[in-house]
C-alpha cells in the first residue's frame, strides 16, 4: 500500500513531529547507554587492568595541561582580584577570594574542560576508530560486552581522575595566586594563607568535589557514546570527536549552573 | 545446521535482502558469491547476530538468532569464530595478544595454557615468532592470517569468513584459501564464507550460493554452479561486463 502524500499545510507539522521523535529516540539511546554502562560497573567481572589503563589515559596524560592551566588561572585570578580588592582596601582577602573561586567554581569547570579537550576527544576518536574497523563487532561476536571492556572502565576512571585533577588544579592555582599576590605584589604570606583558612570550609571543598565527580561521568559518558555511535569513515570519526567535545563542554557549563543552584 | 528462511532487510528505501533462503550443512564449507554491494556482508552480519532482519529467520541448530538477545544470543555466539573483512584486530595489542584475547576472556584459560595455544595457533597459520609484532607492523596477508588464528584458536563449531582474501595478491589468495581448507580438514568446523574470488573458491567450497538481487539465484556444488545455464551465474563467474541497455 502506498502512502498518500500529506497536504501542503500539514507538512511543517509532519517535519516537526519527525524531528521531535528523532530527538526523543536519540535521548533514549543516550540514557540507555549510560544505564547499561552503570549496570555493567556494578556487575562482575570487573576489568581491573582496563580501569588502570583508563586512569593512565584520562588522568596521567592530562597532568601537564592541568598543571599549566591551573597555575596560570591562579596567577590571572591573583592579579585581577588583587587590583579589584585594593580599590576597597580589602586586599587581605585575596587568599580566600582566589581559593573560593578555584575550589567552588573554576577548578572543577576548567579542569573538566581541559580533560575533555585532551582525553575526551582522544577517547571518542579511539572508540570511533574501533567501531569503523569492526573491532567493537569483533568483541561482540566473541560474546564479550564492548561496554564492559571500553565504556565501564572509562566512566569509572572518570569518577576517580576528575576529582584528583580538580584537586591538583586548585592546589596549583592557589599557588599561582600566591606567586602573584605575595611574591609579586607584596601581600604577606600569613595574610594570604591565614585568611584562606578562616573563609574556606568543608562545604566549599565538597561542592567542588561533587561537581568534579559529576563532570567525570558526563565527559566519559558523552565521549564514549559519541565514539560508539560514530558515522562512517574518517569524516565520521572527526565529526564524532568534535560533537563529543562541544556537547561535553556545553553540558559541563549547564550542569555547573544546576549544581551551583542546588549545592550549598 | 544453519537455515536462513525468507530473510528480508532494507536500509531506508534500499531493499538489500528480498526473502533470501539458504541452508548450510554442518561441517561443510559454503561460499556465498555475488556482486559487490549485493548484500553478502549484510547476510553474514545477520548470521552472526549483528543485524536484525525486517522479516525472516536465521536458525542455528533450531535457535533463531534474529530473536535472541543478551545471554541467549551470547550462548550461540560462543560457538562462533568470525574473520572480518579487514581483520578487525585490536590495534592496541600485539598479534599474540590478539590471538590470546578470546582464550583469556572468552574461555578464561590459565596463562600457561593460553601461551601454548597461542604459539600453536600462530605456527598453524605460518606466523611462528611473529607474535610480538603489532598489527600495524605486519603486512595485509599476515594480518588476515592473525585474524584467522584468532577466530580458530577457540576451536569454534561455526566459522564465518567475510571476504578473507580481499586486497591480497593471487599467491596470498591461494595461500589463505589453502590454509582455510587445511584448518577445516583438521578442525571440522562449519564454514560460511563470503567471497568473490572466482575461480579460486571453487577449489575449497563444498557448496556455492550465488546471491543476486537479494535472493539466492542458484545454489549447489562448485561443479554444478560452474556448469549453470543461469545467465546471472554465468555472467558472474566468467566476469562478463554488463551490456548497456538497448545494445
């Protein structure tokens, strides 16, 4: 039976309907993928060496970029905040201002963006190439779950490495602020660190921790999903990699705002 | 016994399989031939459960793999070995690592036994001492042989070959075909091979099936196919060019 063509006036509605269904389907696949991965993490066998390899891949290989960007972020922050605080005669609060900005906000967000650019894109490209060269199909027909070997270890490694990378980013950033505020602009060391101890409490650190933990899941989830569902050939891998970085970055900022409104 | 019944598959508006029927006898080598882009690999992907048909069934000893999911499908797949067109070797592992992988992960054998069987498998395909090389460091022919070693090392009951000789020179094509034949005699697996290596496959096949326009146009022993009066089969095995319409 052939379909009767739609009247011209109904065609825009038809197009919107098809688009909406496609979006809902895509979101469903995206969610199911995470559900499968989390289910796999919670059920044995646990692929310990794949997990260690992913920690090396996501964490260790991102160390240099984290140290560099953390240090310079702290230095810029120290410089800008100092000149703002001087106007109000409150430069003594430079330490807490730098520390709170980094620990609550900039550390988790910038560290996650940096790891996305460095390791997330590589993760998508690696899994994408495995998909187009049938390596993932090879795992499937061996009756082995590609999610268990490729996705679950990455998400678990994201949960471990993102908070660690964030902590490192914060520490190096605070030291960068110290270099500018104390060594360059002449603030006393005691004021910089002493005020920091009075103003930064555990809830600030926990806010940063929960954010980095959730970013770890978001980035590894998005990047592995994009690799898994890659299109055809080199162009497909390139597109998936770009999409993974863009979507991860947008979700990091959106989720950061959401967490900022929920967490104390 | 593998039985394909009225298999139908379309990608969008492109109808690839149009009610295909095929029987594969246990222990035989069945080669599916046909033109490039004619749906041979699509058929193979249905047999190994990587694609779901729009209609029809694929029965492997009575179990319909098109309806199975999860563990039930994995149970059938445990009996399989698959040689992919490009080899599909894990490029992060050495050749030996690739062959060892299914032994370690699928059969969960001890390290000592894995090492012994890997060495034996690589020797069997003429690659002794090459185990420490990565897939990127060996030639196309060697990669195919590693892929065959990986597919057969678990001694599967059914082995699927997706154009195992594509892109190889004629000497390597014959080498790979004779290797498959030799291993088949030794291990007695059921083999389904997709190929368009004419006439070489007639030397190794027990049954040849010609796929044309989404259906099996003719099936039978190599001698029957070679002598077929069917113009589609004759044109394909003789490699005659298509005539322009109206010519």
